[in-house]
C-alpha cells in the first residue's frame, strides 16, 4: 500500500500540565487542572492574576448548572496562590458539565472554568466489551493502568505476548522498539487488520514510522491534544519524539528534545497504531482527561 497521504499536525507549543500553578500576567486565574471526577473529593491549586497577589484570603464558590454546589474560604500565600478542596457534584454516566470558580470577595477577579466529568466514561458497556480490549504484560509499567481499569470496572484481558492478542484494541505500556523490532513491525500488520494499538511510556528506540502499510501519518506536539478536545488538561510528558532517516525510510525516535513531537498516529484503513510520550497513568486517579483521551483513541 502506498503512502498516499501524509499529514503533520503541528500546533503552537503549550506548557505541559504542572502540579503547581504559575502566576498569570494576562489577568486570568491559573489552575493546576480544569477537569475533575464527578461525585468525588477534589483538590485544586489556583494562582491569582499578578495584579491581585496582595490578597490575604479568598471566599470562593463553584457555580454549575444554575446551582452553587461548593463554597469555602482559603488563605492566599504571598506568591498569590491558594488551595481548595471540594466535593464535585454527581452526574449520570458519560456526562460532563461546565462550572465556574468565582472569588466572591476580590473585585475584578476573573472566573475560572472547570469541568466535572462522570467517572463512568466507557458507556454503553456493550461497546467497550465489543472492543475485546487487551493489555500487554510488559513488566510493571502497566500495573497502574490495569489497577485503574479494575477500579473503573472497565473490561479487559491481560496477555503475555502479541501472539495472544485476540481483540480489537491493544494497549502496551512501555516498549523498547530497538530490542523488539519484529514486534514493532508486526503492529503495522495488526493495524492493517483494523486493530487499534495504543503504546504508552516508557518508550525507547526507533519506531519504523515509514512503513508502507500505513496510509496516513499524523505527528502532533503538545497542542495536538487540544485539537481533539480543547477542554482536556495536558498530560505530563515522559519524553518526546523526533524523526530521523531509518532503513531507507524514516523512524520516530524517542527523545527528550524540547518542542518535539508528543504523539504519533499511524492509520491503516480503519486500524491505527497510536504512540504517545504522555504519561497518562499519572493522571488516572485525579484527572478524567486521560480516560476521555483513551476513549477518543479507542473509538477513533
């Protein structure tokens, strides 16, 4: 199959998700994250705009759907940051709602947008079961993900080798492409059969990206995630990708180069190999963005 379409999705670089907020000089409040699980206890770190850092305390509310489900008071640190805890409102399965964080006692303080998302993301369950999702055993790298799948009651089968793969979707947590060149090449064949393969960090080596079995290739930097859904929080990075000549074609090479690629999507018909350096496992417990991103890819 000829490589008949080649696309580069390269957006403006955004700062990756950080645990601590930084001060905003643009007059906006900066949040450590925007997305939260509905019905669960949440923690949020907030930085006031640079012109409002002299505040000693804040009375805050969270408004959603015409109601005020959360409110409280917090001490503002000398650097203009404060931290709050709240219980997010419950929602029906696979539902998301928009909310606003408001500082009631600070004139001129802008509202900040939040999103509450149901923890029951993979619904209807029949659609997930039809995927026959497999997770490859690669050591211990997949343990946080399989534990999260069990907690969220998402059906999956753990396998010890690619030969055991018998589903429509496969997640691999960690791969050294140089030490597993035959397996890396086999992934293109699986994609050609209509399978979805998602490869997460830790990653090493060179992935043979120029394989002619792919008919569409998309490489994205950090901003790519916003093209999928501008409301998603940016996951923490566990490296980047660069492109290089490889075996009379080109390869995606694992790297730590700044401003390089964070995600590669290699389509073959209805199947795809998706490789990302975003460490989604670090977001699973506290941020639903990772689940919604996985869902987007699985049903791509």
